[in-house]
C-alpha cells in the first residue's frame, strides 16, 4: 500500500514539473532611443547658389484629348458627298411610293471652297426642285387644259411598241379611243385619281391620265348593279367591287364606279347579270356638292351610248 501512494506522489511531482518547464518566458522589448536630430551645415557659397537658382515651374497634368480635338474636320468634299447620299435616299423613297415621275428633288446646300487665288469660290448646287427627264412639264398633250372649272395636270406617255401605251410609267392603256379600237383601261388607273382630285381635302386638279379618256370610246369590265324594280333597265352602275345595291358587298365610291347609260334596254337573262363589260363614250364630269365650309365629291365618271355584254348570269335567271 505504501508503494501505491509513493507512485501517486511521484506522478504528481512529475506533472508539476512538466507544468513548470512548459511555461513560456516573456521577454520585454525596450524600443531603442531616437537618434538626435542633426542640423545640416550650410556654407555661404551654397546659400548664394540656392538664392540665385531659378524656381522649377510646376508640372501641369496632361489633359486627355477631347472628342472635338480628335475628330477630323469635315471638308467640302465630305459635305457634298453627304448631300448626294441624302438626295439618293429621298429619290428612292419617292420612287417607291409615287413612281419615278415624282422623284423628290431636295434643295442642295451651298458649299464654299477655296479658290485658286485664295478667294472663296462659291459652288452652288441646285436650290430648287428640278423635274426629272420623264416628269410631266407644260400643258397636257392628250387632254384639254381644263375640264369644266378644274385644271388638268399633265401626265407622261410612252409607246411600248406593241400597241400599248404606258401612262405615268405605271398604267397600261390599249386601243385608240375609237369605236373600232376603244381604249381598254384598268380600274387601278381610275381609282388612282383619288390622290389628285378630292375637293373635300382641297385637291382640285384632275390628272391627265383620266382626262385623256374624256370623250373617247372606252371598254371596261367589272361588276354591275341595275336599278331596283325596273324590268327593262337602260342604266346600270359598273363597279370595281361587287355590290347588290343595298346591303351585300362593298358600296362604291366616285373613283371605283361608272354611271352607264345603255343604248338598248337590258332584258332576259342579262337582267340578272352579276358582272360584264360595257363599251361607250367615257365622260369625266365631277359632281361636287359645295357648301360654305366644305365640298365633297358625289360622282366622277360617266359613260353614254354604251353597249352591255353580260358575263356571269346569277342563279334563277328570268328565262
């Protein structure tokens, strides 16, 4: 038993010794004393040299180059090239929407360029709209200058070589306007008059492309509508769109309809025709209602002494 307690005491002493020997030693560091300040010795010659030496100018920070300084100045040639590009764009837009005859001509800028003797020589481009080579100028050539009170604006005409006439570089007209060879025209050419003649919008000029038909024999095909409750009609309405005269179809306008007077009453199955062809003397006679505040167009195209040939007879004809 004594041996056991002796071993316990040895273990306690050993543990205490380990604790004592593992405790770190703290060393206090003493900062070194500052060195005494030294005063530089200035000789008389050095002082005189310092007094007479020039003072260096402060270095100015380099400024970054601005966008205005870096951008090159536009020359007269650059301005002229830009004007040409703008004009080409205007011509392309005008040609797309109105045909080549209406190509827009914008005013060009006036450019000052240095002359040979040092004086500024002014190069003046076109300052007003100039008509193109195929643009209509002067007075109408195939129609009177006026129809009633309305002025006729000239059109362009070109013989295509196969008996057809190209009008305003857009529309094809065949024939000669006679009984033997009547003018054969399209609805597109007649309807296009809306852009030139519309009294409600202050447009009071009639284009020559339709004025040329006035008094000529014309043949055209379309939908027809007869007067209601008339067994033997001598009049009909020739139209671009189908209309039953009441509720079905597209009601006509002054530009896509022709009031036709027939030289022979329509009878039999032809009375129920849906469409057909008329040939007669064409008239351009605006029927305008005028008030102090506004005017509007009621009718524009007429045809007299006409012949009617039915094409499509409706079901349940009168035979």
